[in-house]
């Protein structure tokens, strides 16, 4: 009998998407917008959906980052558990990107 590890269940958003499904949907939206001549209303609708998905994915990544802890070896040989902190410049300000009209 196989047992699942705790915490391996996909986390669903309000609309029932997992992070991975949201990324796949974003890829499809981008491909549609790049490859097909769409009416303006469809482009706007896809852009709005894409923006919501980007925010959802960014939120999930931030939540995951907060959960990550790093094992650090001290000079005395002991191992300490410390919270993960991204290097300067790695975190992005997603709100400023939205203002610029960029999807990614």
C-alpha cells in the first residue's frame, strides 16, 4: 500500500487550479495571443485572465518561499535551521510590472 507524503497534495486556488495548471494555462494564453489573429475583445479577456493567473502564481511562489528553510552549517560543526532569504535583486515587484502592461 502506497502512502502519500504529507504536503504533496496540490494546492488549489479559488477557481480550482493548481500552480502547475495555472502555469500551463498561462502558456496557452500566451501562445494564443502570439499565434492567432484574435478579436480585440478576446485579446482583452485573455490578457485579464493572464494577469489574474500571474498574480495567483506569484502569490503561491511567495508562500512557498516563506515555507522554505535552509540548513546552515556553523563554524563549530553544528547545523542550524534558518529561514530562507532570497539574495538581493531576486524578488520581483509584480505590481510595477502590471502597471507597465507586461504579462510576464
